[in-house]
């Protein structure tokens, strides 16, 4: 299994292409001409999302159009995907204006962006893909529709629930600091310390590196 990271211009968000031979699953899609080159001669089997915020979902509709692939998402995520005020596309440009340290991309945002899942699950789902076991579990805290995506128990795509610098703020609408502390952190501490975490922003790290902060 090969993991390719593509850093998008939207808040330097990580899109991941998980590949086996010519087949791939795309996590948190962004689309431009550079991504098209990366996916040349590839078969996109599925789109997965770590959560519903615009910087992590902006490529969903384009991927569906270009590759004929389906989106699998949990029901809370799917509800927010269809609402620009919930997926934050409505406020994305304003966010850049209030964050003077961020460089705004030189293209227009779709401030009325929406998309929807083709297949929906509730709290968790497990399935096989190219001889890999994929397990997705809803994990609260950063957003209402956030989840962890595991491949074969040793690789975790955490979105913005776990980042390499600190526990991400739950101050955005849909975030819940109490749920993060009471539900997410106890679950995180049950995971093997050598699991490799691929976050929504920044570099990958082992969970062991994170334990000193979250315990």
C-alpha cells in the first residue's frame, strides 16, 4: 500500500491518495491539474472524508465527475456536506480575511458549495479493499461529522482531530471540547502507540509521539 500526500492551497490541507497497484482511495479530496497528473492511469475506487469542512471536501464533486467514484460518509457528515453554512464554504473567504497570516489562494472560492454521500453509515463501518481492511469510526470533538479512518490497524487518517502540534481547537461551530475530552481522548488512548497518524494538516507522526500531550 502506497500513501501519497498532496498539500492543497486551502489552508495547506492534506489530501491523501492510498494506492494499491492502479487502484486508489482518495481521502479529503482537492482537485486541480497537478492532482490530475498524479491520478493519471489510476482507478479511483472510493472517496472518504475525515470530516465535513470545506478545505477537506472541495474536490468531491469534481472527483465524482472525472472518475465516476462514490463518496462514503457518516450520516452526520453527510447532513453537513449539503449545507454551506455547516461545511463552512459560506464563510471560507471571510476566514482568510480575518487571518492575516494566511496567504489566500489566487482563485475564487465556491461559497455555496455542497455535495452528498452515495453511501452512508452511522457510528462505524468495516470493509475490505484490495486485501486491506478499512475501519472508519465516528470520533467527536473537532466537528459533528468527524471520524478516524484506519487501514489495517497500523495506519490512521485523523483529519483535524489529531494534529502534530497540539490538540486542535473545538471552537468552530460543530466542535465540542467536552466530547473531545470525555469520548475522543479515552478512545485514542486505547490505540497502539506505534500506529502512524496522517493528519489533516502537517506531517505524519506516530501516536506514541503524541501520548505525552494527550494523557
